[in-house]
């Protein structure tokens, strides 16, 4: 089994805010991330696919094609957007990095052709904070 990872980048704003809570509770739980005027991140997205290399090309998957799938179905919909307001596939969800990684998986996975499989979404919110999602 071979694992191939493509890195992409996007910038987006969001806020963490539970509308069923008071402003005080949101500030207590989410701190600065509950800022009424939003805040932003320079996200790094790593998408890993897995499978066996094609005997004719030696490739697991065409990396340009993988990049196009990621861009078309994820980063172009996210880049320079407000996750809470502008991104249809995040509608009605808390815009945490965890939920965003799951949503990105759901956007990309249907477009990865067999026999290759999507293995992991790794999403960096900051250089020190990231989440991984394996489709479970």
C-alpha cells in the first residue's frame, strides 16, 4: 500500500459561537474565537490517498488531477470566505476545524476514483494546531 499526499492552502474567516448559549458562555468556552467580528486562519490542507501504483505509470494517482479535485471541490469554495456565512457545505454546523475536516472529506471523497481510496484529511488551523480525519 502506498500513500500519496497533496498539500493545498486556503484562507478563511469564522467564529465559534453556539447560538443556544449566552454571549458570556460563548466567550467562556470559545474565548477570542467567539469574537463578533470573526477571525481568520491561513489553513494548510493535506489530502492523502492510498492504493497500489499503476504498473504502467508507476503512479498511485496523477497529482495534478488530485490537486484539481481538491481545488474544485474544497479550496475554491473555502478560500477567502467566511465559513459561517459563505460556505454552503458548512451551513448549520459549528465551524470548528474538526467539523471542517469532516466536511472537506465529504466534498472530496466521492471524486476519488477506484481503486484509489481517500485515506486522510489533515487540516492545519495554525502551525501548532491540526486535526486528522480518516472517514470514520
